């Protein structure tokens, strides 16, 4: 098993495959994740990114492969666990969704949204839960007066902060960020990315960061997997992949990153010339 310098891997995926109606969505994907790192999973729409992470979290079941997770009680194989056995692990593995408005119940106040996971997992009494909610609001830089307001009363960036707070309220170790900044304006994206980085340092989080925007991936990720048609076509340290991509598909994705200099013209590569 590949691990970091401390020999501390948190997740290992081996030969994972998933199809829908006989059409492969993920094919024979293998990788590992080091504790406290950010692993980017990139590719265009339909490349299998979201299906992959949903299989890992057992939101959907895959057909083949092994998913090993280094829980607080030791290594477990997630694909063999029954739904009831997975419940305690839900505290350790959480997801931040793409659309902060669609993923929040519009009929619940922020307090109710953040308190719900604590109630489900029987964490604390009412007073302790309120203290936990207020503390998490502080972590995501929202004021206490947000407690009694509903999701529609917030901006997109603020709603995503609420979504992040909900994912982190149980103090997980592994967090899947599924296109968690793609629905936000560029200026707000930067704020949320900086917040995610700060929270990673404060809380010791490990991120699986799913994205199609490679400029974001370059900023926040340590390593990256490049997916195309359900397969991992290239992987490695972010700086190495961006500086010297080996696969034509990776070169195609990198060529579509706009320059911050408006005078530099975007020159994306041609799929046909690359044989894609």
C-alpha cells in the first residue's frame, strides 16, 4: 500500500468498476489517499468523477473492486459492510455538494440544518448541540444570527459555507468536495477555496476534490487523478502533471485553462489532432 511519509494512508481503492444499464461509468480505477492531503479528481462531464466518489462513500453500490478505509477503529472494507454497519462511519466520511441551494432544505433554519446530523447520530444534548452548531458557524465565518434564518436569505457563497458547516459538524476525517465551487462566482470561489484550506489545517481534514476546473485543482490539490471515459489516464503530483503531462487527454484539458492575462489568447488543442 502506498502511504505518505508517516505511513498513514486513509483510503485505498482497488479495481473499482461501476456501470449503468450495461454502459461502463467507472472502469478498473485504483488509487490511494494520504491522510491530510487533497487529492484532485478531474475530467470533463461524463468522465466518471462523481460516480467514482459516490461509490467510495457507498451512496451507490459498485459491481467490482475493493474500497478500504482507515477508520478510527482500524481498516475496514466498505463494499462488504451492511447499511447499519456503515452508520458509524458516516461521521467520519462526509460530502460537500455542488449546488448549495439544492442541497439545503428550504423549510429548515440554519440551526435545524446543522443540528440534524447531531440528532441523527445522538451527539450531545440540546445545549451541547447548540454550542457545537455555533462553534461550526464560527469555523465557516458566519455570525450567530444566521441560526434562525432560512437558506433563501443567504448569498450563494454563504449557502455553500452552510453546506460546508453541515458536512463538518460531525468532525469527519475524509471529506468529498463534489464540484463544490463550480456553481459560484470566481471571486466567491477564491473565498471558499481559502476557507477549505484553512479548515483542512484547523481540523486535520483529508479532501477528495472533484472538479473540472484545472486552475482550481492546481491551487488546492497535492496530487491529481485525470479521468477520461471512466478510467484514470494519468496521475501524480499536481506540479509534475501540470508541468509535464504525458497523456493527450491531460494536454487537452490543460490547454483549455485561460490565462489571467487578458492579452494572452486561449489556444485549446484540437481533439481530432490528438486522436480523442
